[in-house]
């Protein structure tokens, strides 16, 4: 499988990198954090991303997309990762948007997917529950028959881009026990629906997340997205896509943390010589470089496998996420330690990477979960 970038992909990567370096330096994330910004990102900047066509990249042309697949989308998420840009590209485009594209009917796509691709609306996927951890089949939120449709009751946690989202895709159980693969359905719940309560959560990486509570939320029958009781395979497919996009973001962030650390090793002096000349630090820097390259290859391979609908795509997604989780945590730890005392201060930007690494490690499954998933998918 070809892993090198095409001419168009190389141009996209270069353009996206320059865009975020100019418009979204890490100082912007610091301002959003310190001001406790309610949204946690800029709708204006997100709209500009849409105008450049980046929000349309992973969607098929029949859905109003560009048909460039995940191989193109990870180039944007990687550029975002380099600057820790907080816009909801992964949660709204690569997770909720992809799920709506997979499961939604034409009316739902016209009403919601089109404005999502245009950057006009943000949809959040409310799926994780207090005891679900990484099990997409664990759903206790209930959807029961109502007068003209359904009544939803339950609670969802750590909903990515959930604060001030325009709508929520909610997984709810329409039949079966709490861990049964069958019996899970998807519902589209617009913001402001009576009984829906959304509370902003502030994660350690300062990104937008929310607690979503549903108390007797009345929905019409056409709020059902996809086939009743059979949403789990589509949810898992969308999670695979979002996981690879997150790997791209992690790849960009770990590369930036590494480059900043290399720069510091070259300029910081002890005993009248740059500390980068010390053999022990050279070895550690070489280890970081190797881990980045392995993570890059695994991420690119997983993205292309999903685009090609390869039978081993899900297993390769787990390989990529396991490698990226381990590599990013290692590199963020090393970056802070090699910056020594100044790296421990909040005033220095390197600390943002270690916080981001910890959150990304746990999002969509940590390394241990994905190694276990890889083994299970391969029959071990």
C-alpha cells in the first residue's frame, strides 16, 4: 500500500500547516483556557476551515464532500495538532459527521450533514457513559415508545465538542440488556430540546467537552437515525474513522513537542556546551524520533486501509492508536524533563503537550485497550 504523499496531499499538508501556524498559535489556546471561554474554540476560524474545503475532505461526493478520504483528513488534523488547535474537526466532522453520513437518511443529511460540512453547525456524538469506558455496546440510556415517537432518559459524559453544539447524536437502548450488541439505536436531538441539559466540562487539555443529561426527552419518530436496534456496527465504524483522525492530531502534536525539545537541546548550555551534545540526551532524542516515524507509518497505513475498505482496517486502527498513545506520552514526558525546571512551569508552552497527550491517550481507547482489541480481531 502506497504510504508516500501525492502531490495534492503534500500541498494540502503544507497549506494546513501554514494556516494553523499563522491563525492558531498555542498562545491562543492559553487565552481560551485562562478566560474559561464557554465554547473553547473560534466559530470564525472553524468557518474559515470550511471555506477552504477541509471539512468536506472525508465525505463522499454524493454527500457534498470532496472524496479525499481519511488519507487527506489526517493531514489537516496533523496540522491542527502541531499548534494544539481546539476547533472541533475530529468530533464534529470525523465522528458525528461520519456517523450521520453512514446512518442518516437523505432528509437528515440535507437538514444537518450539509450545514456540518459547511461549518455552519456542530454536531456532537453523545455516547460515553459512566461505566462504559471504551465499550461502545455498553448503553444504559433508554429510548422508549412515546405518543408520537420516542422518550429518551439517561446521561452521557465527556461528550466531545458538546458545549454549545447545535445538535447531539445520542446512542440509546431500544431493546436488550446494557451490554448487548443488538438493541442500540441512534437519535438526533437538537440543542434546546425540552429535557435536554448540557453542562460544560473543562478537561485538563482545555478542550470543549460536556455532560449531557436527558430527562424524558420527547422526540418525533423521524429523530431515529438509521435502523432501530442495529446502530452498533455503524458506531464502531465511525469510531474507527475518528480514532485515525485523532492519531493524525497526536502525530502532529508529538512532532511539534519533539522539534521544540530539539531546539532547546541545541540552545541550552551547561559546562559551556550545548546539552544536546551529551550522549545520553542524543540517545533519548533518537528514541523519540524513531517512535514518531513508527507512529506516522501506522497512522498512514490505517487511514489508507479504511479508505480502501480493507478487511484488516479495524485491526490496523488499533495498531495506530496503540503506537500513537505510547509514543505521544513518552515524547511529552521526555520533552518536559529535558526542558528541566522551566518545563514544569505553566508559563512555558511545553506543558500543554503533556496535558494533551494524557487526554488523547484515553480518548477512543488507550494503548492497552487497542492491543487487546487487535488480539481479539486476530483471533487470539
